[in-house]
């Protein structure tokens, strides 16, 4: 029997909990920014993959936010090419937000990588979040007053737009990863934003260092996190049972919930049910703030049961049912061109075809759009879809109005129209 190298044995142990997703010689994507953590994961994973006959592809996202970012991505590509590791740079194009830039960049990064994975039939994406990252997340969420789910911090495995996101290093220290790169004589890139005190995570990172100096080691905090994570898993199992029996998600992307069953759930379970439904229908990676969730729960339990919005969704009471659909205001309106292929709002994979150079607009149908198509096809009034849902249906427009509403099988029969192909990008996980 050939003895495995120590680092390969280490990766074997770290990846053991995920073996069910790493079978059949699959391709694995790994997020690589060029920093020490992601470079270490990529190299560790590449060594392990050779022994286990897997293919590794590194993905670097150029956010276009810093001068030199493109050069850094090219440097990463050259480093990995020298090691025989495939690499792809993904660019975040378009207008960038003025505020909340870190959160927006994170969402864009995940969305770009998930889309690439789906396009390239790669079902697993790994990131290099490590022990100190997990502790920082815990402290950030504790500061915000998060509940059990938040304090359980990052999950080691989570569904992301049809891709399984795996974080195998959550119990591994940053020191171990840096030392590994030094032993391999592999350089890495230092991101200057990691030292920018304008960012809250940077300040928390320094706090972790001070806590460690006072004897509160990250591994002690990790044990507390693992306790919360275990409780979260047990609650999740109860939530899944409830959703199987009392929640329906319809193809038109809305949910129907049994109100009485929901009202009698214990608060921790109701909160998680709401978050699960919102995640499915809004495409948001992160849940609403807990204060807003708790306020909404009071409305569900009240006698009046007044309608409300939460996390980019509308909650509408209809007798014994609670209808949940996207909030029209949260739907992105996007200019499209023939040949476009993209993920829209973290929910739909979209392809636009038609005459070269033709342009249009993608958005929710809206009240005006509904009135327009009903005038042309009065029979649409009889469709069994609640009106608040109808106005959210994905719709292709041009200068003359509504071109196509795939969910209603409506298409304006003009010559040389754009064509919209749209599919739900992932299933309820």
C-alpha cells in the first residue's frame, strides 16, 4: 500500500464529511482570489485531486473595484498554469453600488461563480473560509444581535443557485495555510482592503487577534459555534418536515402556506420557515434582519393578519392560505441584447435570442403589462394564478410593450422579435 503524503491525508480527513458529493470523478471548482487562504486551498485540493482522480478548476473574480485587480487575476492564472491547474477569470461588469459595496461584491462573486459552474456542469464549488473567518462571522453576528441561526455562523455545506458550496477549512487556522504555502515556496497576494478599518470585518479581525492574546483562542469560540450549528441542524430537520406538509412552491415562483399550521409553530421554527421560503422566492443569499422577521411573525399571529413585505417578498393572507410571492419593487429591471446569457436576480438562468443587435428590457410584468396582454388575450383572466403573482412574472419588453411572458405562454407575434428563454436556476434545497 502506497503511503499518502501528510497534506493529502489532511485533505482526506477534511473532505470526508462531503464524500457523498465528491464521487464519480467529478470536476471541482475552487474560488481563488490569490490570497494566502485560497491559494493554499487550491494547492491542497489539487494534490488531493490527483490522488483521487478529480479535475480542479480555479475561479477568480475580478470585481473591477481596484486598480491592478486584472493584473492580479493574471498573476494567479500564471501561478496556477505553472502547477498544471486550470483557471478562469470572471469579471463583474456593469454599474457598481456606492454603498454596501462589500456585500454587493460578495453577492456578485457567488453569483458569477455559481453561473459558471452550472454552465460547465460543475456541481461543487469550494471556498477557503477558515477558522478565523468563522470566528469573525460569529462576532459580527453577535454584535448585530443575531439568533441561533446567525450564531451558528457559516455552514460547511450549503446550496447556492444549483451548486453545492463546500467550505472544508472552517476548522483550519490561517497560520496552517500560510505555513503550507511557505513550505511549498508559493507566493500569494495581499489584499489592501483587508487592512482598511472602514470595513467592519477588518475591525473585528483585529478584535480576534486581541482576544487571542488574552487567552480566548479561536478554537474555544469554534466549539460554541459548533454547538449552535448542531442546534440549527436539528431545527432544520423539523422545518423540512413542516415545509413538505404545509408549504407548496408553484412553478410560477410563488408559495402557498397553510396559515393555521404556520401560526401554531414555535417561534424558532416559524422564523426558519419564513427564511427558507424567502430564500427560495427572492434569490437573496442572506436572510432579513431578525428584528424584521420577528415583527412579521407578530402579524402572522395577530387576529387581523394584515399583509406585509419581508426580504423582497410579499405575504398576502387569503382565507386559510398565505400567498408568498416576489415583491415587484425588488425585481431587477435589466436591459438585454440578443445573445445575452446570464443569471437574473439569483433565480433564473436567462438566454436572449433574436436579430443581431436587437435590444429589449427584462423585468416583472407589472400592472400595465398585465392590462396590455389581457386586452389582447382576454382568456388570461381565467388563469388560476393570484393577481399579486401575475405582475411579478418574468417578462420581456421592447419599445412597443410586452413581447413575451413565458409563464403564461404569451408571445406577441410580431416579426423579428427577441425570444426569451428562462429557467429556474436552482431547486429548493
